[in-house]
């Protein structure tokens, strides 16, 4: 029985904080204030339970949907049926909503105005998470998003109060429609107003969230200190989620990176105070989507109008900034910042490209890194797979007719140099050690004969010289 009680007490101690924290829910989001910046953004969190919830600064986290986690440096308690606010800037929130009475947490949030996800976590466990988008409303129109049952609606901001539909308000006679800046925005059971300034170091990955495979994109970072100053000293460790990492002391220089294959990758950036630190001060995360390139040369013009038409067949915007179109004689470079909308086409006239009809006989498009992305006329997408002597040839379809041809029909007179080198390499005759020894013996014998010949020839010249030096005129008789 005692063992059972001990187990029950332990289970109660572990489970109860989790159950209590589950009563915290995100109830209102101001993600795109009218005519303002991120300092005016805020998120309202509501304790829907009947007991207070303690927020332990060492365990609770807030993810603002813009890829950086923010740590609470001060622990606090949220009363039952009351609220606390996470804001982009405490002083700005006080000015915008002077009537709010409750806990305000100053953060460095940066909510995405097009949409994103905000989450609150306790010791790594997601307590509540909300995904929003501009299609729900509240896009720079002065409204915020309110939780109404299981849906979200756009309405006048009311930090510190639960959302009430227009039907409920109409049924409450003699109650004027008040804004969030009035005294009635204080919720029942709200704690006395506490302004909690969070002093922390944070770092942020700055990048596009959707990029194209095979195309370089720019990455940079921003690291903020305790007094919101830019940090430029320390160590940064990047991990790109594809097996590559980057350890650097450079805080100032943006750099280019490229994913070779489509997919979803997680980039992390950890900031260390110095090179020898074992634990990072802060780690930022960014989910990045890599999509297949959908840019093609869809058509070309005539001798009288030698235009070039480019089409983006993908479901995402395609940046062709700095890309090159190469004709037979001339080249054209897209201006910096040029973007093609999803599923749209752009037509480039000859007065812009400088191309004539002769250039259009062979047109290619290259990325700034020199990668070939499109040609016109389109080339056959032929894949050869060499495995010893077996060659796999992919069937392709002609773009001009409905008949099917194989690459072997078109390329049957082409010699594959890779196969040729492989065959040449395989024609070597095995040589045994006895043969090698015999060859070496013959070589040594031949070398010996050559040396003997040189020695003999040298001695013959020497004897001749000696003979000339010994014969004198008086030693010779003239015969008549």
C-alpha cells in the first residue's frame, strides 16, 4: 500500500504540472498592425483552467513562427481565467493599450505578415500551437485574430478579454461597444499589472523560406545582445540539414548556399560567446522548403519579332535575378530582382534582349552559378546508366509528334567514351611474376653488353693514342 501511495504521489507530481499547463492556450494574435512594425505585434495567452499555472523560466519557450525561440528569464504565475501578453516591445504595448492590467512579457518577436505558426512549449512539449494566415483577416486593417471556439475570426483587438461575437454583444443591452483601451478590458481574476522585461541574447537566421534546387540563395544572421545591441563577436555554427555545417567567426558577411535536391530542410544557427564555449547561448531554427525549378523557355518569336518567352510552371515565385539567356551570338542578363509569378509567363522583346532571329536558333538559360536550366528547342532528357557493359537508355517522347522514339535511335552512331575507356581498361593481359623476372633479366643482360662495348671502344682509342706517341721519325726506314 505504501509503495502504491509513493508511486501515486510521484505520478501526481509529474502529471499535474503538465495537466495544469495544458490549460494555457493562445487566444488572440495581433500579427499585422495597421501601418506599424513588429514592435506593435503581440500574442495573448489565456489560462482557461480553475487554478493558477506557474511558468518556469528555465523550461517554457515561445516560438513566434519566424524561426527563433525566445526564453523567459523571469518566472511568473498566471491566475485562473486570466491572461498574459507576449509583445514585440513592452513600451509600445503600454502606449497602444494603457488600460491592460496583467502580465506583459517583452520579447523580440517578429510575426510573419503573410502567415505562420506561433507556439508555446513547456520543457519541449507543445502546449498550444496556432497556424494563421492573412486570408483569415487582420492584414494591416487594424484587426487582430480571435479564437472563437474552434475557429479564428478577425475583429477589434481586445487584449485581456475573451472574444465575444456580435450576436452576444447585441444581446447585452446598455453595454456600450468599448475598445481594448477602456477599463473593461481587464479580465476577471487578472493579476495586477506586471511588466516583465526579458533580457536575453537571441540570434535570427535571415533567409527566404522557399528556394529552388540547384540555385544559390543568400543567408545571413542577426544576433542581438542583452541591451538589444548587435553582437559581432563570438562564434557561429550553421547546420544546413543536408550533412553540411559551417563554423565561423564572421558575423558581418552574408554568404551563398545551394541545395542540390528538392525537399524540406532544417537550418539551425547556434551562437557561442567565444570559440571555446561548449554550450550555445542561443540557437535559431528555420524550416526551408526546396522546390524543383519550373522555369522554361516556352516559345520564341519570328524573324520580324524575335522575342523570347519564359514560363514559370511551378507553384512558387521564381527569382531569375542575374540569370543569363545565351543566344547564338548575343547574351542577355536579367535585371537584379526579376521574379516570375507562379504559373505565369513573361515575354522579352528584342529591343530589351538585343537578340535577332539568328540568335534564336539556339537559346539556353543559365543560373548565376553557371547551371544550365533550360534550352530551346528543348533537348531530350536522356539518362545513361553505365554498369560494366550494360547500358540503360530511357525512353523519351518527341515534342513534335505523338510517336515514341528511343534515345538509342537518335544516338546509335554516338560512341560512349566512358564505355570505351572501360573496355580499353578491361583488355589488359594478366602478367605473371616469372614473365616479369625474365624480362628484367634480358634487360640487365642487354645493359651489360652495352657497357662492355663502351669499355672496349674506349680501350681501342687509348691504344691508338699510345702507339702514335711511341713512333718517332728516326725509327722509320724508307724503302726504295
